[in-house]
C-alpha cells in the first residue's frame, strides 16, 4: 500500500493491519462539509471530530435497510482511513444499520479506538552516494516532526518526506528523489520504525555566467 506521495511500504511484526495508504486524508482534499446528513460515528475523541466531519459525505435519508447499510459501509471506510492517518492503526470500525419495531431505520459507525501508535525510530537511508555533511545535518533537523515518541500521523510523515527532497534540491541536488520509504509496525509496542529512502543524485553547481 502507498503512504501518500512518498508511497510508504509497511510490514507488521505482529498481526497489525498497518494500512498507511492514505494520501494523508487531508480535509481539504474532500468536498466541503454539509450541516446535516452525515452518518453518525460513535466514540470518536472530541479533538478529531471536526476533521472527520469534513471528510464525511452528505447522505440522503435512507429509504431502505439496504440503503442504510450501504451508507454506513461508505462511512466506515472513511472513518477507518481517517483513524489510520491519525495513528490509530488498530482501531476497530464497523458500520451498522437496523430497522426498529416501528420500521424506523437507524444506522451509524461504531468505533473502538485502540492505542495511538508512535514513532519508535526514524532515519534517512541514502540509496546512492550520500550528500555532503552540511546537507545531511540540515536534513536531520527536518526529521524533528517525526521524533521518537511523536504520534505516528500519516500527514506529518508525508510532509517530512516532501521536505527532505526539497531540502536536497535546495542544497544543489537537482535530481534528488525519494524511493518508497519503509514503515515497520510493531503491534506489541504500538510503535512504527520509519526509514526514508533518498537518492540525492549528483550535486550541481553554476558554470560560467
């Protein structure tokens, strides 16, 4: 699976479904929020509710139980990806729908949040000749948002990957690019080991002007 623009690969040491496939799920990438019509979601922490609402689509009132379940399933997919993007890779998410005795249809998404994963380590691996020492030191400072112990949020990791490539280019490596990075999950410790894969290329300089 891909992890946004940097296309993170992942592997679980235990049975954890680490799905870092998220395009970061930034709220701006989705349609604007509507005031009504979202499928209700249970047990979302208050700090995450507004961002999740901006990701959910507006739904008409379901006419049948089948329609209600289909809406709940769509919402389930959004909620699961959103929680993974926030670092909750073991969250249990289930869409449901039911008809009461009066045939009134209700539906929603039930969430059991699970632990928040954090970064256990982060590093930069150079796949060809590393850049000069000054550039390496500058890139190391760019890793601060994914410091050990920080929440393993997809959007933050993606932004750091982009900044690493931009930092190389700004330092005179015009052909710099990033290969898919590795994100190794440990279900027992709820941590992720993160390794960026960079190819700086040749350093260039200005010739005669």
